[in-house]
C-alpha cells in the first residue's frame, strides 16, 4: 500500500532556512543550486521560490527579495507563495549562515527518503498489477531503482585541501600504528611475497585471478580463502563450478595433508582418518560461507553479498568462481546487451562498485583466451589475454595471471627427453624449456625432502604474475609450489630458492661451454 502524502518525510523548517539563506547569501545560493533540485522541496510554494531563484541565477541576475518577487510575479506565483511578506519571513528563518550546509543536507536527505518510499510503493504496485516472469529479473529491477536513489545520496561536494589533508593525516598515522605492530594493511594471503607486493588484499579492491583451464585457479582461490579465514576474518565464496561437498573435500585435503583422491574415494586409513577428523574440526571453527548456486545472477550475487555483510560486519574477503558463469536472467537486460563484452563490462563494473560499497576485497576468477597458448614464448600470459572484455583489466585494482612453463606443454617435455638422451644440450634448449627443467628439479628436491617419492605429475612450480597492481609494484612474479593432490599452494622456502638458483647456474654454465 502506497504511503499517504501527509505521512511522507519532510522538514519544513530546514526548507525555509535554506531558502532564506539563498535570498541572503550568494555563497549559500550557489551551494544550494549545486546540491538541490526543485523536487527536493516538499512544499509547492518552496518549489516555486527555488524555481524563481534558479531562473534568476540562470539569467545572471542578482538574487534578493525584490528580484525573486518580480520573477515570481512573472511566473504568476507571487500570490500563491504568500507574497513579499513570506519572502521576508524566510530570511528571518535563517539562524546562522555557517549552518546553511546542514540545512541543505537535511532537505536532501528528506527528499531521498521520500523518493525511496515512493519507489517502494511503485515496486509494490508493479508486483500487484502483473505476473512475475522471472523472480531474479523483478528483484534486479527493484534493486536497480533503489540503488539509483542511494547513488543520489552519495553525490558529494568538492572537498577543500584542508579537509583532505586532515583525512590523509589520520589514515597515515593509523597505518603507521598498524605497521608498528607488524600487521598487514589488507587481508593476509598466506604468502609472504604476495603480501609484500600487495600489502595484503585491500578493502574496496577488485582482484582478478586469471589463467587457462585446469591451471589451478580454483585451488589457488581456495588457498587465499582458507588463509584469510585462518587470520580471523569471515570469508565467503560464490562457487558455481562445484558443490560445497567437493569444495570442502579440497579444503580437507589441504588442511589434513591427505591426498584428495583418497578422501573422495573413501581410501583413507589409520592415521589419515585422525588427521581428516582434526582438519574437519578446524574448518568447522572457521567463518567460511559458501553459496553453491550453479549460475547465480549478478543481481542475486550483489543482494546475497550485501546481506552477508550486514550479518557479518567484519567480512574480510569474497571469492567468485567464476566470472564466465555469472548469469543474466533479466530479459530486458538480455535485449540491451549487443554482445558478450558489454555484458561482462556490466558485471565487472557492478562488482567493482560492490567492493567499494562493502569495503571488502573481491577476488574474481576468469579465463584467459587461447591466444596465450598459440603465441609461443612458453605460453606466458599478458593482460591482453583476458577473455571477453577489456573492462576486466580496467575495473580491477589487481590482476594476477597464473602460469607454469611446464604445465601441459608437450613440446617442452620433448625437449627435456632429448636432453636426457644426450641429443641436445641445455644451451640449445629454449629459455622456456630450461625454466621448466629448473622447476622440475625444484619440485623433485621438495618432494624428496618431505620423504615422498618424486612424481612430476603431482606437483608443479606455478608462477603468479602480478600483471597489474594499481597501488603497488607490477610485473613481479611470485613462485609457488602447486601440489595438485592436496589442492595446496606452498611458498618455496629460501632453501629451495637457492636450489633453483644453483640449477639455473648449472644451465648457464652449459650454455657458456
């Protein structure tokens, strides 16, 4: 039921004070004309007076009681507003020019609240008058109308240098205190060098994690999620590719140090059973929230994220797996998009705004196109390889590209076989093949030190390339060990980094010979 007109929010005294200040002060007049519109005033007579001031300002005529009275007469509205006497009364309503901005804010807030309530009434009437073909589309349209009103509230004025400096000073000093305690500014990724280059995953940031199919994007995202949850913050994941059961089986494999295939096939025995139970207990204590909708719409995703943020105010991280599976079931929007790129552009823009509104880092997984494999150079990805839309790069604060020189590269494997057979030398091998050999040797050493049988199919060195970093260093590469059977990424220790350098030096010596 629509709210009655006399029940709508308004503040008549603030309207009178604002208009009175506009008649008396040029500065207030300019401020009010910049912040307010005719419809922001509740009373019709106040709308007419504001219109008269607007017209005079547009004609570059000085605004005072006499000129406003004449303009109202031209508009045939002077008697309607109560004549010149009411204009004088308005100037008496202005208590203090310094508080004029507060009056303007009150008028604007009441107008926004009125618009919100009227919009809710329109949504209710729309629901009562027609059948709903798509629940998500109806909710999405309603959310869009409400968001538009909220956006009006966020429109701000220019800030003076003094105001900005004060805010910056507070932030710098606050951060200095945090750094003294040895804490990160953002959410802990669990990886030393990734933290070093990013200062942790920052609130309000959209982070893109991209790679070719089967390269371990989901596993890496789960590692980020798990590490963040262990740091003490609630985390959430929209998982559209697997069930929550499969997802948690991967987390258990990681946490229990038990191979995932043994967990999924019921093959755990003895001590492994104890480790799995202990891992489950630890996971149950963490604040991890999973949405396993197979194809969630962008409208539902935003609504669910906002609801969770309300329930968990200290929400620390949201992961979306993955961008290509976000659905668009709004029929009108389907007709609006001319191509897939425009649709993806809408999604990334919406997710960027969501990150800023919730003040939570959002990690979004996406695919790289096939050109990365066709180009050669060991398949090293670039920003231009992001699939479907350049807006992905544009909207993101950070873009991480996953790459392994040896992962699925048959031609590199063949070069390694030829080297082993003595049919070539390291000097004659491609740089990518030599890099792959270094990675293989590093993995082998890692496995042997753990007391495991060396198996190159189980583990690879993965390069996480920081291709874009709006607030830090870009072009850096973080090397991690991807243990596929455990869905686990491990940072290579300094010992292994030295091992890698020794192997690189050996190949360099071969090349010199």
